[in-house]
C-alpha cells in the first residue's frame, strides 16, 4: 500500500518523459511578464483589465486543448495499431510459409528461412524509413549483400522488400510448391504489410492542419499574456507565480500533443519500435525451432503432392 | 421498487471493486494539509490566496481527467473485443473442423478432438501469457505431454499452439481430408486468433504516453495542494473536510483509469478471463456431443468423397 | 405546425419510457433532506457551508455523467449493430441458398425450406438466449421435434443451430449440389452469424467496470447531499424544491445509462427484438414465394450440372 | 474577400434549411412567459428565485444537448456511408459484369444491360422503401412489366431485386459464362448491397432511446421555465427577450437533432438521395458506352473460352 | 532549446495557413460595434444589459464549436484515409501485376508498364475530378491518345480508367497469363480503388447539414453582438478591444472548420494531393526497375506455365 502511494508521488515528480524541460522557458517568460505587470500595478499604472474570464472564454481554450490532445493521441494509437498490424501479418505469414511450403530439397529449407528473414527486414526497413534514417547495417543481417546494396538506392526500401517476398511466393507457386489459393491468401497478408507501412507514412506526412496549430498557439498566447492584467488587482505580488502555474498547465498540454503526434522517433514518449522489432525476431526464431509435420512423411509427400496433386496442392 | 432503490444505495457504498482503499491515504494527506492551512490561517498567517478558480482552470483538469477515463475505458473495451474475437474464431473454427473433416478411420475422430482442445489451449495460453504467468498445469490438460514440455521453453506459447493448429490443418489437406479452399478459410480464422492475441499484447505493452500520465498527476497535485489556500478564507475549519472530498473525487477518477487500462489481471475490475475460457470449453464440449451428418451415410461418403472427388472434397 | 408543437410537449410529459418512476423515490428523499436542512437553518443551526461550487466540481460530475451516457449508448448501438448483422447475414445466406442449390428431387426443395427456417431459428434462439429465457415453443415451429428436444439440453442453443446449418451446407457440397467455393463463402456468412451472437453476449456479460459505477454513485450522493448546505443561505425554504429538481436531472441521466446498457430485455427502452425477428420471417417468406430460374430449364440443368460439371458447379 | 464576408452573413440569416420556423412558436411562448414573470415582479410579487445557476446545471444540459447532436449527426453520417456503400457496390458490380461476362450471342448483351438496370432498380427501390413510398413508375423503367408487377406485392422490394440479380449471375455461371470464383466475388458485392440496405433500415427503425428524448425535453422545459425567475431581479423588463434568445439557442439545437436523425426524407437537411441515384445512372450509362476488349477478338474468344476453357473461364 | 522556443513563437505568428486574413473583416466589425456601444454608454445611453453570461450560455456555444471542429477534422482525416487507401491499392496492385503476369513475348512487358501507368492515371484523374478540373495534359502522359480523348467526354473519368484496368486484367486471364484466383484478388484491389474514389466524392458532396451551419452562425452573431452590452459597464473604453479578441477566437475556430471540411482543394490547409501522386509515381518507377524472378528462367517458365499448367497458373 505504502509502496503504491509512494510510486504515485515519484511518477508525479519524474523528469524523464515529462514535458517540463520543453515548456520551462516559456513558463518562465510568462511568470516574468506577470511579475512585471504586478510591479507596474504597484507603481500605480492602470494595467488592471477586469474582463471577468470572458477574454478568450476558458471553455473554448480548454476544449481546443482537448481536441488537440485527442487528435494527437489518436495519431499515436493509430500508429501503434499499424505496427500491431505489421506484427500480426509477419506472424501469420511466417507461420503459413513455414507450415505450407514443402521442402523436398535441402536448399528449400534455406530459402524458407531467407523468406522469413525478409519479413523481419520489412519491419526494420519500415522503422528506418519512418525515422528518415538511411539503410544501415541493421538491415544487412537479413538479406544477401546484393539485395542490401540494391536497397540503398531506393526511394522506399520496405516496398522493395515486399516485392522480393511476393516474388519468392510466386516462384514457389510456379514450382508447384504452393497452391494458387494459398498464394492468393498470402498475397493478402503481404498487402496488409504494405497497408500498415502506408498508414504509418500517412500519419507521419499529414500533420494536424496548420490552421488549428496556429490558432491554438495564438489563443494560448493571448490567454497567458492577458492573464496578469485580469488578476493583478486581486493577487498583487502573487501574480507572477499564478501566471507561471497556469501557463505550465496549458502549455504542457499543447507540448504533449506536439511530442505525441509523430510517434515514430527515438523519444521517451514515442513507440518502442526497436523492442517491437525484437519481439518479432524472437517469434520467428521460435518458429524456426519447430518442425512442421511433413518432415515425418517426406517420401509420401514428395510423391503425392509434387507429382499427382500438382494442380491442387 | 423499494428493492431497486435499496440496491442503488448498497452499490454506492460497496467496498469491493471500489477505489476507495487505493486513494484513501492520498485523500487523507490532502485533508490533513487543508487542516494545517486552516490552523495557520486562524493563527493569523497570510496563507490566503484569492485565485478565484483560475489556478489550474478546473475545466482543463476535468477535461484531462475525462480524456484519461475515455482512453483507459477504450483500452478496456478493446481488450474485451479482442477476447470476443478469440471466442468467435474458436467457435467458428471448431464448428468447421467438426463439420468438414471426415472421419473414415477411428483415430481421425481422436485427432479432431485433439485439435479442438488445441483451440482451448490457445485461449488459455493467451490468458497466462498476458498475465505474465508461466505455463502451468492448466494447459497440460489440453495437449500431449511432449508438446506441453516443448511449450515451456517458448517466448510466446500461444504462437506455438497456433503453429500446431495450422500444422494439423495442413496435414488434413495433404491427406485429402480438407479441400484447399476450406483450408485457406480456416487459416483465415487462425490468423484472426493470432491477430486477437497480438491486439491484447499491444494494449498491454503500450501504456498511455508517459507525458500525459505525469502531467495529469502534476496538475492534480498542484490543484489539490493549492485548494486550501483558495478556500481557507470562506471555509475556515471546514477547509480540511472540503479538500478531502474534492481530492477523493479527482484522485478516484485517476485511480480508476490506472486500474482499468491493463484489463488482463486478477482484480475485480479486470476482464473475467477465467469465465470466458470456461464458456469456450463448455461450447466445445457441447459441439463434441453432436454428430455431423456424414456419420449417417458412412459408406457412400467414403466411396464418393475419398476416392472419386479426391481433388475437390 | 400546431400539431408538431403539441407533440413536443406531449413527449416531454410522457410517462411510458421515461425514467421518472424509477428515480422518484430518490428524488423525493433528496427533497426531504433539503427541506430538513432549511428548517434547521431557520431554527438557527449552523448548517451553512459556503463551498461556492468547488465541492465535487460540477464539471467533473457532468463529464462523468456524459461518459456514462456515451458508453451506455455505445453499448445499445453496438447491440443494435450486432442484430443488424444478424439480419444481413440471414438475408444473404437465405438468398444464396435459394438461388444456388438446385432441386433435382422434390425433397430437396423441402430441405431448402427447412434450412431457411433454421436461419430464423438461429435469430429466435439468440433472442431467447440473450434474455436468459428457456427454449420455448417459439422455437419449436422452426425445426423437427427431435432437434427441438436436443436443443433444450444445450448451454448455448444458437451455436447448435449454427452447427446444423453448417452441417446442411456441407452435406449439399458432398452431394455435389454446392461448389466448394460457394460453400466456403456461405460458411463465411455463417461465421458472421456466430460473430454477431458472440458480440451480443459480450455486451451483456461485460458491464461497465464496477469502479466507475460505484465512484459515480458516490459522487452523485455527495453532490446531492451537500447541495442544501451550500444553498440554504440564499434559497431559504425553496431549498427542498431546488434540491429535488437538481437531483432529478442528475439521477435521471444515471438511471437512463443503467436502463440502456443491457439492451436485450423487454423494456420500452430496449431493442425491439421481437419485431426484428418478425421482419426476418417476412423476408424469408417473400423469398420462398419466388422461383429461381433453374426451374425453367430443369432437364438441361440436371444433365449439365450434376453429371458433367460435377467438379465445378 | 468582401464576397466571402457577405456570404457568411447571408448564410447566417438564411431561412431555408434553418430550424427557425420549427422552434419559433416555442421560443415565442418562452418569451411571453418571461415577460409575464417580469410584469409580476414589477407588481411586487415574490417571483425571484436566486438559484445562481445550480438549478439544472447548465453544464449537464449543454453536455446532453451535445450528446444529442453527436448521436443525431452520427446517424446522418452513417446513413450517408450506407448510401456510399451502395454507390461503390453498384459501380464495382456493374464494371465486373460488363468486363467479365462474354457475349457470344446478341441477346447476351441485352441481358447484361438488363442486369445493370437491375442494379439501378435496387438503389431506387431502396430509396422508395426507406421513404415509405409505394413502388412507383420511377422503378418501372428499370425492369420488365412482369417483374414490376410482382414487386408491388412485396414487403421489401429491394430484397427481391437483389434476388433477381443473384439469379442472373447464377444463371450465367450455369451457362459457363462466369467462373465460380468470379460468381462468388460478385455475390460478395451483392451481399454488400443488402448490407447497406439493412444498415439504412436499422438507422430508420431504431431511434435514439426514448428515455433520452424525454429526459432532455424535460430538462429543457425546466431550464427555460425557471430562467425568468432566476434573472428577473437583475434584468427587469429585458427578461422576456433574454429568455427568448436563450430558448432559441437551446431548442434550436434539439430541433436540429430531430431533423437530422432520420436522414432519408425529402427535407432540405436530408440526404440528396435523388441526386445520388442520378449519379449512379450516369455512371452506368457511361459504362455501357465502353466496349470491353473481347469485342476485338470475338472469334478466338468464342473458341477458346467457351469450348476449351469451359471449366475455368 | 532556444531554437525550439523560437520556432514556437514564429509558428504562433505565422500568416500563411492561418485564418487571420479570412476572419479579420468580421473581427474588425465586431470591434467597431463594441467601440460604438462603449461610446454610447459614455454618452449616458442605457445600453447596459447585465445578463451575467446566461445569454447564449458560453458552454453551449463552445460545445457547438467543438462539434464543428471535430466533424470538420473527421472529414479531413477521412479524406486522407481514402487517399491512403488509393496509395495502398496502387502499390499492391502494381506489385501483383509486376510479379504475377509472365512476359513470354516482348510486347507483354510494354502492356504491363502501360497497366501500371493506368494505375497512376486513376490517382491523377481522381485528383482532377475531386477538384472539379477538366481532363488536362497531366493525364495525357499516362495513356495512349485515343483513350485520353475518350476520357474527355466522360462524367467520371476515374471510373473509366478503372474499367480499362479491369479490362486489361480480364484479357490477361483470357490469354492464360493470370489465374482466375489472382484475377479475382486483383479485382478486389480494383474495387478498393473505386471505393476510395467514392468515399472522396461522398465527403465532397455531403457537407455538414445546413441546419447546423446556420444555427452556429446565428448563435455566434448573437453572442458577439450582445457581448458589448454585457461588458460595457465594467470595461468602459476597453470594450471594443475585448470584443474583437473574443470574436477572433470564436470566428477563427468556425473559419477553420469551413476551410478543413472540403480537403481536396489547393489551399495551404488542404491535403497535399500533388505530392501524394508524386510519391506513387516514384514507387511505380522503382518497381519497374526491379526484375521479377521469372526473367531468370524464361525457357522453363514458358514451357511449364503456358502450356502444361494452363488452367492453374
């Protein structure tokens, strides 16, 4: 009990992941401005402006801030869903490849493992592409050197990886290892991968309309700067502190929206893309350690499925 | 009538499932602090701070709390939907396996029942995986010992169970018990199971961005601690009680959000995963008690579907 | 014009479907309490508590109430969508069965009509299952007696009906009346039926988390009971009436949430499940009155589709 | 610039599409009532009721109104989406029919055009069905007289049109003009049409729960009628005007919700169903003016696809 | 750090993309009106109207504004999603065409490239169609002259392009270059393209119901014009400035909604459709630079897939 209470306070005062550092300069400026106004007021200047809350109705400001918060969070969560979709498609496609494609010749097994690695390469390439980073060594481990070099000249590396996966599947079909129905279903999963990639690009390249961003900042400015004039009469020397606290509350919410709305970076508040890619890699490794049941009847299978049932396998 | 009224009050004062116990220490602290402030005020200290509601606009705080509530509930409900999707896919996959796969030999029936048990194993393994619990005896009942032991070394046990189900289906297809079209459709349902598993993992592993959590706690702290200064002049000795009530209202809402956002645990406010798994088990048992119609024409069926229509069955 | 105005007022004062009766006792209690407080105040007791709205900020209460309202309505509407999905799948499955399955022998037609009746049985069984009612005569009209009796011992009758429908379709495929592609597509529609059933069960069995329900009731209680102390100074003897009106507004909203969140019952505010089932029955009857075009070429059809095109029909 | 400013004011004062006319009588009544109260007050009656905003918290009322607005608009937009889905399915189904079905005999072309007309008939029949209008001449143009007459006796005409479309497609398959895979895909599009029809029916036949409607009207009544007592002291003779303006704002929002929530009628605020049907008709006409490429190789096509590739075309 | 702070202020005062210019005239008018009222008040006129915030409750106005903001943004985002769907379908369809269709004869390759160009033509034609612009040279680059001329007489050019793509695919199937299963899957992607086009048309042609637009403008007018009367007593000569600031906040939000709700134009706040089309073009060009693996085994492929596996390829 005591521990959970203590944890609550520790989180409340935590610095990492907080927006405190980002908004502090602006909060400080607002506080100084509030102090200056109260000093002028004490000197007898007529800086008192009794607007009684109606200057930028705090309701309108609050609702706009929540709108900002909601849309930013929606983008964050939609980005997470797109990555969830990548995980799902990678897992399903890997399992289907592993279970469905027979391995009559030793090199088939190697080709299958290479295909599974390409699935991981797709995820990693997507991560790098979204972060605007070049094709690095991180990708080299998942493919032959020739492909790795080819990848470096491309506008959109993940799309090329998807092309290779599709090419591998089509080839297996042409060699009668994969029925047309399963090929089509796997193409559907591959389509999902490209859809998730495109969804991430959509989130990244279409920010919240500029007009909202500007209008919200303008209203925040007007609100924070008019605050001292409204409260200097009642608050006196406390004006600066109050203004700083209020502007911390408001600017902090806006700042979180800014940090969250592009969730593909390296910050504490971004999606843990490296961990997600690591999870997929472990799942694939686990899969490779399992043996599909056609290992147990290799003879029969080769005969039946590759010669007789050629049209239906 | 009287009963329903009475029930209303009983629920309102119920302790189980309530967050009262969790927030009481913090509420108590706030009340004490309010009492101290009022005592100082009565001693003549200048602790009066006439901010007239504008220090942390209560609107902003309220909207942030509702944002917290909404997102936490969305996560709860999304987790429930993912489990609903598991129920749906298990029911449909079980029915299709039971109806579609013929049983020319006695051991085929046993294999079918084993496959249905694997579906239940998937659900139970997902439950344990989400709760971070090890592979326990609960799972042993649904599979042979060799598989159960294999499962214990895996990073993600449900994925392995999905692999076995897929392997069983592919095997039935290879033995001409299942047409490629039905195999593909069943793979789609299996994909749904893995998608639901992945959705649950997504909910569990991606909390609400830390920046929101911290900022909300900070605003709550500032709000509750500044409250006594604002109201001590009008409320006098009642200050402590009022502050305690207000902080109970606010901290309670935040606490609910915390409890709800990871809905896969053992608490009163979590999803009833054990009951859900039990429901699926009863459904499967009911299904096994029913006889698909090919039992009634076993002769004709064997001849027609297994010899002549071998490519199309 | 006058009529529409008049209708407006009549609806506003309508009793049926209103929550007035349900909340009246509690509203009355609050009013009495308010009257007692004002009486004490007039006697000179110090029951005045000048909290100036900050005791349970009305914003927080209001937003919680709206959260309650939204989630309850979402559940209502989701339940409606699930039933809409049942209607859609029944209509499409019925049309496909009627159009696609040929009737070379007279009893085939009877079997088709029986299958359509099973679709209706699914809907009715779902209705009864959701209402927690036993398998009644309402269902007996849609199936042979033997099945009706079998149904009575089942945990989840609709699932069994779905099994029978699936079994019928698989049988048609085995007898070469239905191609494997159409069978698979129809299975997809059958899966949708089970998905809708499961969605309804999910809504019914997963209430809004208890912690919200309790916390909201507690805040409502504190709000309504503290109200007279806050307003007794300004309102005097009117306190009781005002408290009663306010508590009517608030408790009424909460009560609606309670009534709406489980929408499968018999109340005025529940979904019209009986009417929905009736609509489906009329649609099926209309369908049976129509003749698919293979009646006009019965000879050719029998020859072509049942002998030659056996693998492709 | 001047023009856009001018347009703004013209829209603000526009009568057509506005709810002014609908709410005016009630607004007028409220104003009169306010005037009477102020007159009584001036006569010295004790009609002053200093509730200080807490009688029906305006927040609760406002949030309920917005809830009303949101749900009504959601229904409007969902209805629009259902019609969008009809447009999409009609376009796709028409294109697939036009491109995929060969025309070896002259009457085949005529049959195809008739099928496209049935698609339009489905849309028009849905429109009439949702508006509760009988089967009129508008439909007669799209089908033979015999069908038109048959349609008049049906409970749900669009469903029957869907049956005819399905029957046409199944017939083409039986005559080897359409592969089973394409037939199944087209059935999927036909299912979408029926799903969209059913979604519209759902919106139309399931209003917002009565309890909400009644409670909102009651709170609006209490709010508007208690307003003069609250403000008569400060406003004096202006009370009537103020009450009229406030009630215009509130009743107007509620009235819009009423007008919007059933969007299938003939009002200015309803969906432009006639225009939508017209668009579809133009799209179909454009399509008919195009020639699929099998016209250019009629000889080869007849031989290949109708004799040799009979099972696969 | 300093840079990011500076950027914040620069954005706040940015003119491009802001709605300042659009609302300035109306804001100016409101300010003038406020000044006139204060002047009259100083002259001793009885223009003081002490409504104490209840004339158009600011809550109702604020919530309506947020409703406007939300729906406008939803439309913007839905339009973006539709274009995202176009990107996804173009990428997937292009990849499948490139990988799946063999090229035994040299002109086949040219035909494939032409088909990919048609995909781009679809996107560009959709862009022009949504903007109400005629078929221009921008399209001519993607198709033969004859088709380009044909396109100019059409009501809905993108639909015609979709027809040509479908025709190309059907032709490949007829020539045994594309299995029926892959044809059906590609038709599904083509259907998605038409669905996205139709979704954009729906957003464009169905504005927010007129009744909302009018009512919101009326309430804004009443609010802004009654403001000076309410505050002239406390604010004196500052009335004009305050009214201007408040009306800037409110009218600005409404104006953003107007600009955002039709996101297909050329404004700074519209979707970057030209850039999106450019991205697709680069993706297609990258794809064409890659060689599917059947180039490496042309001999074997021709023999196997075009002669033997003719029905299954």
